[in-house]
């Protein structure tokens, strides 16, 4: 098989790459290969599917006609096994595909920590990053009529999974090594509000500063976990959600350079001509750190995929770098965070905080520029802060207003405000 | 297709807030100003943020950006671009309240319903009307309508088409 454009991975980076390519080249052959058995779906929605808030058919992001409209062929249940960068070939379980331009968008892979007694054969242990994971988990809960479940990891995936399980009526234990939930994005104060909410609004226990030491099973099914602290919990259900790492297996035996993820330049090109990478597998520019990092979030995958597609099709687009940003609704609280929220080197930063029982706002400032924020409870207009971070706006003239409830564009410097509102659109 | 845009000329804004009044009216079930403001239950939220401090005031609503980050980052496809007009629209039925659009919009013009856990309002450029209600009723031309090239569209011209 031969194609102009080959995309490995059918999630948000891959989908945006298709759009990027088709914005320029309507005709060139385009093949997407996917390990999964289903058309594009929105990965973050699997918790809503698990909890029964939405049906499987509503998980589609672009709708049924997307591939047809974009003249793209998807090969399902097709696994990329290797790349011959000289001959421009990808080897799959179903044969070879020759390409002119390649995008690697293989995403991330759940990290499996070492736990005594763990083996892949034990039933009742799940990860939670794909629709197939969610289907298996849902079936298992329904078949065995599970009444409680344990989640290892209080990060975004763990908390989303917890919400799904709570919606299904389970009692949930979240075990988190750090001293807080969402440790990558929140601080202790914010986490405390969420923990209180989880406790009051659902049957959910958060065990912090602890982790699983041993797993015991009976008849091939997990029945008990033992924690580092000595505590034991009887459960038939364990979800491992300690994080994901870039899925770089495909390039390990190739000259494609990688660090934690596949290294890409501002055009999303790897070190090999005509091979691009985007999304959770790529290590691209982090605007705030001013170096390459893996930022495994939707907005980065979407932007990088789109930019890769434009460049693959002969256009010219540049990735200026992004920074971590997350939006989530947990325990009834909307939460949005940006950038550096827990600076280590505190002397270099100024921190502004507003807090009450139901609301928390934190702004982290470095050299008169905002570099991080947390909004919890009230998130109105928080996107303005994202713009201020991205455009490195000097905030010294309106710093006193940053925590105001009615903070808006009005206090911003006139040039910046006019650039934003003149109707020229927003550069992303 | 490039959408029409509402251009803001803050130096002309006199702070009358009629834009908001007519935005609310236009998006109410009756589209009648008196009924809209007397039947409180059905009064919608305006798609406009009105900002005012001292002599400075302006009304800001969705810019319908060319590369709209709210559309790019929407997890469900609820926030989408209308194929015909290019307007950025929100489909409430598909919204799950993930707040990605709120996070992404650097103008902060997407309003939230905290109870329903959904986006409640954003400017749709009065998609089912020939001319946006806010622009039509702005007495001082502090907001005007322009086409994709930035040329002004006046109401009379628009209606004659």
C-alpha cells in the first residue's frame, strides 16, 4: 500500500492533522492507522460513558461523516510495528504502507507501577485511558455487581474515573502518593476543598501519602490490596491511574530522536525529514519553561496536530509553544489551572491568593508576568488569564485588580485590549 | 467562509447597555421586549459582557475567531463552526460542562450555568436573524458589523439583499 500522508493514531492530534492537511491539500491520499476498533472518539469523555451520563454513540467528536468528508481512509485494529525511515515505510500487523509524509501520534501509555503480587492475568485490575478500557471496566462492574472500587492515583485520570464510578453508585477509595489531589496542577488549599466536596457529596475516601504495596487474588480475581501504611482494603476492583508516558516504542529502533517523547521542532518535524510527531507522544516547546517538554493535554495535541498537518501538506505554520492547562469539574467544583501553580523556587515568584470555603483563586507571578493560576469554584472569564500568560503581558499596572470578581478586559492595557477586541480574531 | 464580525469602538460607547437588553430579548422565547422582561423564568442570559469603569465602557462578545481555540479544545463537538456562515456556535445538547472552552477563550466571553453544568450563553451573531440585535440597537454605533474582509455592513444594505 502507498499513500501521500500516513497518520499513526486516530485521536485528537491525528484528527487535527487531517484537518490541517485538508485545509491545504484536498486530494492527496491519506491513511490513518488505529489500534482501536472504532472511529474517532473523545477520550476525556470515557468517564461520562462509564458513569452512564452519555451513550457510546455520543462519544464521537467529529461525527460519522468526518473521514468521508475529508477523504481519509482509516485502517482499524492496525498496529504499527516499525518504521523504515530510508524507504519511508511503516510495517504493521496487516502489511507495509509506504508514505511521503508521516505523522506519529501514538499518544501515551499508562504507567504500571511495580506492585508485589501483580500480574497481567489477575482479573479486576484496569487502566483507564481508552474506550476499550472503559467498556471492559463497565462490563466488569455490571457483571460482578461491584459495590466498591479502589483507584490508585489522584491525578486527572484517577479523579475522572472516580467520578464515573461514583455515578455508577460505587464506594470509591482514591489512593494518592502525594499530599494532595491533582498534584501536578493544584496546591494543597485547592485540593482540600475538593477532598471536602468528595467526602460530603459522595461515598469517596481519599487516602493521601500512601500507595499500594501488595495485591492478593483468589480464583484469578483480585480480592484485597495492602497499602504501604499497613491498611488493607477488600475490593474486587482496582484501577491503576498513576500517569501516562509517551508511547515511543515505535521509534526506539529507528534514527528518530527522542528524549522522554519524540523531539520535534517548531514545525512539529522530527530530526528525520518528512516524519512529524504531535500530541502526547511528542516533546515540543514549553513556553514557560523555554525548553522542550511533554505536555500531555488536549489543547497541545490539537494545536500540534493541526500545525503538523499544515506543514506536511506544504503549508507553513509554527508552534509557538504552550504550557500546561487543565479544566475539570470534580466533586461539583469547576476547576481551571494554568502553568506553574506550585513554584519550587519561591523567592522568584509572587503569589496572590483569594480563598473562602467554596472558592479559591491563586495567581503566580514572575517578573511582572503571570505564569500560573488556579481557579476553583468560580471560573468565569478565567480564559483571560490564559491569554495574559501566553502573550506575556506586563501586569504591573493592573495587578491590584487581578483578584477582583469583576476582573475583565477593561483594566488591561489599551493596546492589548484593542488587539484582542478589534475583531481581527485571536491568534492561537 | 469567514464570518461577519462585530467591531467594537469603545470610544463611542455611552454605556446605555441597550446591546444587552436587545440581546436578551432576541434570544428569549417571545422575542418581545416587554414579555421578556416580565416573565423572569424565561429570560435568557445575554451573550455580551458589558464592562464599565468611569468614562470607559464597552460591550464585548464572541469574536468568532478564525482559529477558534474554543472549537479546537471542545471535548464533545458542542462548540462548533457553522458550515454555512462560519459563525462559532454552541450546541447545548452536546455540552457536558467540561469547561475547556472557558479555559481556552482569551476574551473570557463564554458564560457558565453553574447549576446546569453547561455553557449557558455565547454570541451566535443572531444566526436566525438578518442583522445582530445588539448592533441594530446600538444608538451610537459603538458596535458595528463588518464582513469577512472588514468592510462595514449597514443594516439597510443587509436587508435589501
